[in-house]
């Protein structure tokens, strides 16, 4: 798979957006901080191809993650970590601090036909088995991973009013010495509209943005017009990037092409999708 190298002047460290190895969409970022610490965001699907590729990346970093942040309670985001805990002969990844803000399990039983309840329950039980004590993401807090600052702009508060887990996504900014990266997780349109009412819009302004919900059916164009992204990170494999349906490109049910059109209209200059391989921004 291609490794695309992009000098975006972070001022130290890098962000590796690694693509899906299995066929489904997923999200995973491995980050080296300016002082060489390791930060993970999400991870990927609970399938061997994705999980073992993640493991190979962590082997190169002595299997130590200083800070691991999970955006929300969908298994295409936390699943690879779950797979490794469940299937490695010896789970030997050292995790310094793990952060997330999942809704209560009772609510998870009421949305999306309860299909996320079982994976979340398994994941939480495995964390307990390996004595990994997660910390709660809290809006307004800043997590320090060495010289990388992670500013929490949104947690899952108020999730009860929504009917999708995506709308409980946490949102945060990665502050590198010279540039920032905005992480939107799978934030949907309804929660995105509500979020805009509660945060100074200048807080969202960012040149480098992880596009919400893999670049389709996420936040709306108004949200992106406030962010004004120049470099768009899409966790979208080929079939999602090109909206592939039974009759070929552009005939599927996804809105990725619409989002891409919005970004062109808003002046974005570079798109980085899983469809084009891994991307290392430094």
C-alpha cells in the first residue's frame, strides 16, 4: 500500500493516518509527539487484518502507547484494540493512559437496535481483565502527551437526546508546535449543529481536519465553512471514497462525493483518503 509523505510543517512529530487493511471502513491514527512519545487515536476494526497491522506499527515503537484516545463507542474505532486484547497469545502493549467518554450502556441498548452494546460490553470487560483503567474525556480539559497538547472541545454530554452513537463523538484538537489538527470522530449533522451553538467558532478554525464520519453523513457544510479546512483527512476506502454501487462509481448510497464537492467550494487544497493509501503528515 502507498505511503504518502506530506510536509505540513507541524514543527515536530508526525500524524500517521493508516488505511484499512480489511474491506470495511475504519479510523486509526498513530501520532509521534515532538518529543518522541506515542499517541493513538481510535485504532480500527476488530478484524485480524486491521488489528495485526496496528500491532506491527506498535512493535516499531516498542509496543508502548503513552496516550490512547477513543472518539466514540463504535467498533470500527475501538475494535482493533479489542481484537488484540482478545486474540494475542500475550497482550503485551503498554498503555500509559486511555481516554474515552462512552454513553451509559443502558442507552446503548436503545439505539441502533442495540447492536453496539455487545462489542462495548466485551471491550470494557477486556479492559478490566488487563487492569487498564480508562479516564474520562471532559470538555475543556487538556491532555498532555509529552509536548503534544490534546484540547477536548466536546465530550458525550447530552447524548440522550440523539438516536445515533455517532452524535456522542468527542471532538478535540491536537496542538503541535506550529500547526493544529482537528479530530471530529463520527460527529453527525444534528450534534454538529448543537455543538456550534456552544463553542466559540474561532476554536474550530483549523487547516488540517479529520472529516466527520469518514467524509459522509457527518457534519454539514455550514460546520465546515466555519472550520475552513485546507487539508482534509478522509478515513474512506475506495468504495466509500468513490461512492461505489452496483453500477459503478457514483451509484452507491453514500454522500462522500457531496462532501468532496463542499470542500472544493470552501477552498480545500488537498484530500487524503484511505483509498490512496497511508498518509504521514509531518
